C-alpha cells in the first residue's frame, strides 16, 4: 500500500489515495472491513477520462484476477477483472473468437468494461458490453462473494452494469465471445461533404454492416459543417487474407509521446491543419480494404501516451447522446462547438441501437458524438454547460465514464433510473463503503427527499 497521485486519462483533477495493487479476495475483504468515511474503489488501468477511477483521501485497490479461461466449443469465456482487452483479444483470437464489443482502446480492463458498460462501433448491431455477460463474480461491501446473474439478482446485475464500480468489486465475469475467421476486417470508406450527407449515409447503410463510425471535422462551418469520413466494416473471411496467418495479432504501439510536451501544441491552427489533411487524404469512396484489428478498432493505441499531446493542462473528452428525432439538437451542438473553436482532432459520430436494462448504462437509440478538447479552451465551460441543459430538455445524456465536469443538478434528468440504482446501492452497501471522486462530485449516492 502506498500513497499515490491519480488522475484519469485526461490528466485533470488529480487526487491522492492509498493504493494497493494485486489484491486477492482475502486482502480485499480486510480492506473493506477497515474502510473509513472516504471508502474504497476498485481501479483498472485508469482509462476513464475524468475522475471515475479516483478516490481522493480513501482507498483504491487493483484486484489480482488475471486469468482467462476459454471454452472454444461454446464460445463462453471467463475473464478476471484485471485482464486487459489487449490480453483478452490475444487469448481469444487463436480460438477463432473476438470480444463481442470493443471500445476505441485495448488498454482497459474487463472490470472497467463492466463498470462503464462500454460500447463500440457495433452498438447498433450488438449492443454494449452488458448485453453479452452471463454472470458476474462480485465481492459486496459485506465481504460476501456472490455470483450475480440477470436471473438470480437482476437488480444488482443491472445496477453493476454501467454502475461505475459503486455496487461492489467485480472479480471476474463470464461472457459469450464472437466467432471470427480472421484477425482482419473488410472496411468500406466514404468521404462526405456535410452533416446531412454523413448522417444520411449512416442511417441508410449501417444495418448492412456490423461496425460503423464517422470521423467529423469539428472546425468545419457553413456548408461544410459536419463533413467527415465514414467507415463501415465486417470481420474478414479467411478467403480475404489467404497469404497471411489469418488469426495473427501483434499490434503494438509504434511511437511514444515524450513526457514534456508544451501546452498549446493542439490549438485551433494545428487541429484545423490536421483535420484538413485527414479529410483530404481520405478516399472519396473505397471498398473492401483489409485492415488489422488495431488499425480499425484502436488506432490511437499505436501512439503510446498520446494523451500527453495536450500538455500539462490535460484534456476533456465530452461524449453525449441524443435520441432519434433530436437530430436538430445534434446539429446545433456541432455548430456551437465549431463556432466556439472546440479544436478536436478526434471527433466521432455513431448511431446507437437498443438500450439494455442497466440503470446507469449510457447508450440508447440515437446519435452519439465524442470530442477531445484541451481544458484551457476559452469559453469551453459555458459552452458545455449550455449543451448539458439542452441535453436534459431533449432526453439526452453525457457518458459518466468520460465526464469530468457535469453539474450534479443534471444527473437525475439525464439518468431517469438513478433512484432505482440508488435503492440497489443502499441494499448492498448501506454504509457507503464504495465511493469515488465522481460519485461525490455528482452526489450519486445521495437520495432525493421523495425517496426517503
């Protein structure tokens, strides 16, 4: 155990906690028994962008559950909470299997995937991570280890999926993997001229592909607003890659970012130049390009410590979703962000499919936009505060796994099942042993007067 200064991937709002690594169940039970008023939180690889995996003044534990057991016949996998997606994908591919959902990085853990109910480019087809889970092995605040399933204890199961690690410590889970013939994907690409073209293409074609995503030029305005590059893909059959090892996988970071990067390197001028170059180099249309898993799913993993590009000031990632029918709100948001100079070189648009039963799960049918911006951007707070208010009005929400600045006043409006989630937390953790900087900032465990 040692005192450690922790941040999220955005490198903002640091806090200091007592951190214990490779905690086995017996030691974890002791930590829970000794918990003080600041509580305990499990942490994986720290890839939440904000303060979700921090617990300033309290205890932070990293559990020692690193095993992966694969049943190649049934496709059912048991994975420890500390297994990274990099390790998981490497273990699955030799069996002709792949994770059912992959986010934009392999540098997350299985436990983190559950806490954030991660989604990927295939949400419209396959839903989020929780949709593929068969059961969870959890340690509750009492120290009891329990196997939780959607049938045996659906309330606890769905409170944990997307519950930001506040219902208990996940030790392992079982899920059903996706069968694949190769470690490659076949990618079709289109370059679009404006937001109407981008959204129309996605709405018309995403049912034909397992994976769809669009990169948006965040600084384009006027008639070019929302111009972008749309990519749609499916897993490649063995016949598409006859000359290579079909299930080979060895993607690793190729370059690294030095520790000392001057703040302001990513600004309106540099990002505008990058966006123009990225847009112009993309093909007007290309079909059936063979890409590796890393190239398509995790391109930024090729750059080690890429978050350092934002300098010491750090960055903010803002992701929101608006329901189908609120496309006007999406357009207004993109216009406002462009006018406000939200210099994001990584602005991503996707369409979500059906929601699951997770009380705090983020995705539901609609459009989701993600952007990374330097924290020092003038007027950013006011711009996003206004967008938050609009989201509540139209039934939208922000992603808690990315959040670092949401007002607690908006939480219940964005997550209408918050009180149900709180009730489950009170049942399994009445002493509030599980806490985080995020939970305190947003008052997540605080119950309304109407519910007391």
